[in-house]
C-alpha cells in the first residue's frame, strides 16, 4: 500500500482502538455531544404532539424522566393557562413557520412551574420540529420584581404633592404630573428646557435668574445639597414662590433631582396674619383707655 493511500493520511481520525473514523462520523459524534451536554433543553418533537428525543436538560429542569416525558403528548405538561397560546404557536409550526422567543409555562414533577422560552425550527416534510427551550424562570421573576418596584416608585413619583424633576446637563429630562400643573405646561413644553425659562428674568434680590440658577446647579453637581427659595413663572406668565431643593443623583451619569414646592399660598397666609396683627396693634394703641389681656385662667 502506498503512503498516499495509507488510512492515516486520508483525513480520518483514529479512535482509542486504533480504527479510523470518517469525517461524517466525527461530525455526528460532535453533534451528539453538543446535544447531550447543552444547558439548554433540546428536543425533537413530532407533528403528532409527542416528543421524540430529549436531551438530559429536560430531566434536570422538570424532574420527569425521559420516558415519562416521551410517553404523553407534550401539551399535557403545559400550564393550563398557557395551553391556548401554545396551541396557536403549534398551529404555526405545523404550517412550517419558525417560532422565536415564545414563552410558556411547564409544570414540573414536584408541582412547581418553570417558564420556558422557545425557538423552534419545523421540518414539515419529515413531520418533526427541532426545538430549543431555555429555563427563564429566574429571569422572569427578577424582571417581574423590578417591574413591580418600578410601578411602586412611579406611583409615588407621579402622585407626589411636590413637583419632582430630574435634570441632565442643566435641562429638565424627566418630571412628574405635579410639575406640569405648577408650570401650566405639557410634557413637550417642559422637556429639555432650562430652569430660567420658567423663571422671571430676575429673582427677588435682583440677581439674574440664569446666573443664580447656574450657581445652585454647579454646587449641587459637587454633591452638596441645595435648599433655597425661588420665584418661578408658569407658561401663562403668572409667577409663584417656591421652595426648591437640589440633590445629586448618580446612576452612571450625573443628574440633579429638584423638588419644587409651591409656597405662594403659605406666604400669602403669613403676610395676611402679619397684617392682621399689625392692624390689631394699631387699634389697641389708639384706644384712649387701658386694655388688659387675660388668659383663660383670668391671669393678666
């Protein structure tokens, strides 16, 4: 036998027994290893509704033996609330359509429920489909918990009695409904605007609003909280007094959180009370007779 025709030089690979494996055999063996060791749940399922072949991940994830899973229509393992949606997806598969990231729930042997995300590849001429399912239960639970927290904090944000504004690069980026009410403007009228655009040209001490706003914002960006009184101007031109607090929020990008409280009515009430006291004092001071004050215990 020539060196050229020697089995060792024909592209094959010897196994541990010294026999030569053909490339096709090597490929099949590699595919089988991938099938057996994949962390994803791989399957071949027939159009008759039964699993035909399952990799070990199915047993590890659901707790059933392969024999148990192969012995029943796979729809019997689907959560009752997901049967209808799964049947619709199955109808698409029977028509030869690929399904991507379809999610449904499977009931485990111990009664717990696992969320599976599916990608399926049908072969109608053979009456089978190849499916890849991934256990996304933990991801779903984490996502649901985050959604619940986001809903909770969003409700607090939107229902706060004060205007809450997040500012980025000195401009309004996000804000609640109360901010729209205070400034008498819609979201598009407020977003990407600067604080001085909702302020008169000058503050009560004569300082230009632009200059004073920059001073407070620069200080807040250093991490030093700011609390001050400010005169704002709504979109219709009316002015109102406010208490403003600024604090740095760092979520990977530096943003300023502003909390704006309308104190116009409180200041009007305080002024009215002061004027009332002054008027009462003036009346007392002009009475030509002595006036004495007694408390409820008749003490002067």
